[in-house]
C-alpha cells in the first residue's frame, strides 16, 4: 500500500514565513562582466596556488579528516595576520568557520532562543535578517540615517544580539571605533561586527576586543584573499564564547584544503595586499570618473565596491538594464530608500574600462 503523506505538514512552522537569502543573478552564457557579487577580480597570488598544488599532491592527507579545530590556522591568525594589531593573543579566542555566514549561523545557535531580540540595521547585509527569521528571533530593524550613519536610537536598543556590518553593504562605509565602543558599553547583549570587507580598509575594531567581552569580530578570507570558493573565515571573541561555538559547530566544519589555503594567504599576506592595491586604485578611479556626471554621485567606500546614487531615481533602472544589455551585471536593491542606487564591484583595470565605456554611452542617452 502506497502512503501519500502530506509532507508540508511536517516542516518547521517558521518556514511558512521564511524567505531564503537571495544571491546575485547567475547569467546564462559567456562573456558576462559580473560586477554584482563583490568577488575579488584577481585570483589568489601564485604562491598560494603553489601551496595548494603541493597539498593536493600529498594524496595521503586527502583521505584523512582535517583538523576539527583548525589549530594551525588559529595560531597563524594571531601570530602573523594580526601580529601588528593590539588585540587578543590567546588561541582560545579564535574560531575558524566555513565562511563568515557559517560563523554567523553558529553564533545564532549559541545565543538565540525562539523569541529573543535581535537588532539589525537597514539597509545592511540581508543574511542577518534571514538567520534571525530562521531561528525564530524577534527582529528589531533600525533604519540607518539618510547618509547611512547609525542613528542615536541604537543606544536605547535592548536585545540578545546586535549586528553591525563594517564596512557596511551596500554603501561601503566603515563605522568608527569610538561609536562601536559606545554601542558595546550601552548594549546589554552581544555586539557582532561583521568585517568581511575590512581588509580593503584601514579600519578595524579588533583592538576593542581586549576590554569588551560582549564584542565579537567576524572576518573572511573570501574577499581580500580571493578564497570565496573555499568558504573559510574566522571570529575573534572572549574565550568563553569561542568554547561554546566549538561545542555547537558541526564536526570538521572547515576542510583540509581550505585550511591550507588560509595558512598560505596569511604567509603571503604582503603579496596579497599588494595585489589588492590595484582594487583600491581602481576604486578611486571609478569614483572620480563617475562623480563628473551631472546627477550622479558615488558614496565614499572602504570596501571593494562602490555605491552609485542617481538624483533622478527613474534613471536608475535604465542604467541597470542598459548595462545588462551590454552583458554587465551590477546590483540594484528594489527596497525602500535604495531605489536610486546601484552597487558596482571593483573589477580589474580592463573590466572597469569596459564598465566606464558603457556607462558613458548610456549617460549620453539619459543624463
């Protein structure tokens, strides 16, 4: 006898009002210029690729499970990557995860019971709201000021977790340490600073960790280190927090090759950062050239993308669609307060030249 069970009745009730995180558009066909994903336009430096080849050739390691706690990566983060920073120095204050999103998910597992209050900002990275909904938290969304600064009302916020993206996606600006410190001192719960783009900036709040045990800083190897495909990142926090994170994470959450890649990135960080100087130079180039157009302005950015504002929001979609006709994808957010903005990832010099050439042609029609 065949049993026709109504499977949907067995799904978690929260899924009825849950919307999955939306990634960027994946176009069909070749020769697309993808300036919508905030990926690094350059591959890992050759020395990192050499280390990965050697790791793969050591085939005996491929049949074994990786270090479940990524101990060597944790030591390298403190002793090499953050050696010049005034921050935590105990390896028990570092957690290595399967990308920053995995780390955020683990933090929700550690701290959030159904109904707990989570404070997020709008606009910011959409993954925060997605996770808060999935864990059945009560979400308080604080709208950023018109210039994307944090409003004073944050100092009255109450909750279990407050999340700040710095530099913030989509506008690209970092928040000052004085403000972050003040938030840590006023907020009664955990303050998470997501610094996935911080390596394109000269700002980081890791120095605040020594004296604020309610602060967690999350970093990624995906952006500045060109390792998005490997999914590896880390968090810095009080040892009590890291202990609980290791307790609830899945076993072997980061793979062997990802750990090798992260170690190599740290070893060759100077060459990685030297390569990324091209991104910073191109960010300035795009900003300067786009700011010459009447009715167009580029917001200051500390990230590997820029946020372009059109004074006439009716022209924003015209640029989006005409760029797409030229096989260039940029990111538009059809949400309140964001209709007249386009987010553009910084590409290589050649890619940016193509973007500027097409932008000029479109501007001749609409500006």
